C-alpha cells in the first residue's frame, strides 16, 4: 500500500469567507502554508497528499507554482476533498456550480480522486427525505467527478446527517457512490471501523486513517488512541484494497510534522 498525508494538520479546516453569502463560493480550505506542508509530509516519508478544493484556488491562476511544489517535494496529489449540504433544493444548483469547479481544479492539478463530505444537519432536525436527497446529490457528484476523470467516494463525518452506522447503512442502500471510511469519525459516531469496512468492502475506494480517544472524542496520531488498527488493516486487506492510505489528523497541539512522523512510525510497524 502507498501512504499519503493530507495538508489539513497545517492550519486546520476552515472555509472560504465568501461562502457565507454566496453558496457557489463555499469551499473547504486550510489556512496553513501549502509549501511547508508538502515539505514536511515528504521529509517524514509519505509519498502522496490530499488537499481541500479551496486551497487549489490559491494556485488557479498560477498552476505551475503548485506543480513545482509537488515536483520539489516528490509528492503525488492523490485526492481533493470537497462537499456540500445536498439537502436544500433552493441552493443545490449553486452547490453543484462549486462542485463542478472543484472537479475541474482537481483534474487540472493532477488528482485522481474526489472525496465528498456533506449532508447538512438542520436546526429543527432531519426531514424525512434528507438521506434520499443526500444520496441523489452524491450520485450526481460522482457523475461530475467521472466526467473529469476522477473517482468519487463519500466520507461520513461528525456534524453531518451520516454520523452513525445506521444512517450510513440507509445512505449506502440507496446510493451508488464509493466509500471512504474515516476510522476516527466512524468510531466517534458509534461504529466499529473494521466491521463497517467489512460491510462495504466492495465499495472501498479511498481510506482516511486517524486515531481517537473514545472518552474525549479527541482525534490523535495513529497508535495514541483507542482504535484497533491491526484489525482495521485486516479489514482493508480483506477488501482487496491495495492503494492509498491517507493518514489524517484534523488538528494537533504541537508541530504537525511530529504528528505525521508518529503516525508513520506506528503504521510502518503494523504494515511490516
């Protein structure tokens, strides 16, 4: 398997300010230094990376700068992360205007995968058709991705409609999009990551690995939390998946490079 590390730890997850008033401009991003993140990720020993769609906007008018950063670091841009609410009909076309642009950027900068988050939680609770709307939106997003030569997958996430295994089961039953498990989010939502990977083995297309302190729900470098990574890796292997493992950490109190190294050292020991 090949090991990658997203840039999210360098700055944490934020969003583009323009998205507050214009949905078409609502991109994910991290406020860290992309060049520094690439350098650190490569120096630790990873060979691939994942970025938010909003960070590619920084290089839209000067793509050669981004390609130069990849060449200098020796990293491959594996995947781009995007997302949307998907459940509000009035803004859906504006959301897909953004998704089209995200797919164009991912293709332009050489990614092979587009990872979707999303499915909004409403203030008054979910409407009966919200999972159906999410499924339809994700399948449409997968078609957009395919039109740009990208493989799409869905990443269940805390703070969305799909936090726990029951909601995921409902979604997977009525959608066709491939699956991107995030081990910490699945566990924090009350699921068993290995068992969920076993259940959707035939749809496994991308992987995010991170650890979790189950008592505090704090995300941690691999090996520092409670998750059973030998069993998780067993499930991934049994699924026949032999591609990129993205070792992700949304935030870290210390140097993000140190967190990346801790996770790589632990994972390398497990992989042998």
